[in-house]
């Protein structure tokens, strides 16, 4: 379901940095046993705090977005890491990506062993010559110094119950649910990270936009960083994260105008829904054409959480 696009903006923190995160876009999330709004607000706030503490201490944007997304992956309320959506066979196949504004990037798809897929994506960027690895083995993940877990770690009773309802056609399969973060640090460096379990009941091996650089994640210093959430196939076809960046870098559009134009052309016009977050020299943006968007960002002294 698409609605009229909604956008929210906030300037850089007075300390010269900014962080925005999302916990998925779509309808009102009910698949996790109707958890109280307060629990979602608390999860978003905790994740934002994890990243903001990095920036406030003078840390890099990359460290901030990875800390934020790691917190969301460890919170079973969100569709990433533990508590992620399950494939038709009941497996968790996790996708994640990171990108820095200087052009470095890393991603994993169908990850099953890394406790935190976003950290595995960062390892691909920093410890290999590659950008994307599919189904990295447990031995490889451990060789990067990262924690591995049994694949059952990611499977929760709530997600199993949801999968049974979807497969029995008692519930429409949610096509939304991803987490992500974008930051600009005090040195002006931009980074973006995205992580997801994909769609409920998806075919084993299906990969959406989240680990694809230019579709679900993109960053360019001096321009903008973007992390997307929504109907992944539409974001793939429209190369949405890069399209926003190109409109700013090459067409000279203002960030908000570029984001609204991309959503209109690549999502709304194609009957798809979702949203994105962005951060750059002018501040942060939260935008979506879906009924709801889970997000958090700072506006002056106030932390804004959207649920």
C-alpha cells in the first residue's frame, strides 16, 4: 500500500554530526505479537544512543552506523539478526551492507553464521578484495575475528508462528522490514549501513536490495548517504539509493527534492512502497510512501522516534 509521500528533516547536531536510523517501513508492524509501542521506541532509542555515543566521542561515521545496526540486529523486535523474518523453509538468511563516502563498500547475502551480519559486511570491505560475499562460511567469519552462532540463534517463536500463518494464507506476507543507519561525523565523513532478514516466506536464496550497493545502500562524501527499506525488488530495479545520490551530485537537486523525486518515480509510480533515511552536510531526512516508518533521529535536544 502506498500513500502520499511523507518527509521529515532535521539539521546537523550543533556539535557538527548527525545520525539517523530506521527499523523498517510498511504497515503498522503487528507480526511480533503486537509488542507495545513503548518497546519499539525503546529499541530505536537504544540503537540511536549506541551510534551517537561514537560520534560524540569524535568517532567515525562508519563506527557509528555499525554500532547502531548491531544494536538493532540484537533486538528481536526488528527484522534483522535475531528475530529476522524466515524463508519458506523456516531458515534465517540474512543480508547486510556498509558503505563509506570515500567509495569503500562491503556486503554479505544469505548469511547464516555471523551473529551480526553488518559486522561481516564490514569485514568484507576491510579484510577482503571483494564487495559482496554470499553465504560466508562459519570458518571464514571466525577468521575475521567475529562471533559466530548456530543458525537457530536467529529463529524466534514469534517468527515461526508468523511464517505458519503466511504459509497457511491466513496472513499476507509482509514485504517490508529492514534496519539501517546513516551518519555524518564531525570530520564530514559519511557512512551508511543496512541489514535485513528479507520477506516472510521468501524462497531460499532470495536476495533483496539491502546488500546491493546502489540499491539499498549508498554513500558519497560531500553529497549524501542513504539506507533504504521496503519492497526490495522495486529498490533493486530503481537503484534507489544511487538514484538519490545522482540527482544531487549530477542534477544539482537539493537533497529533499532528490529524495521525493526518486520515491515518486521509482516507488509510487510503480505501485511499490517503502522509505529511506539519509544524512549529509545539510542534515538528515526520513522519507516514505508507506503507511508507517520506524525511525529515530535527533532534533535539537529531543530524540525523535517514529513508530
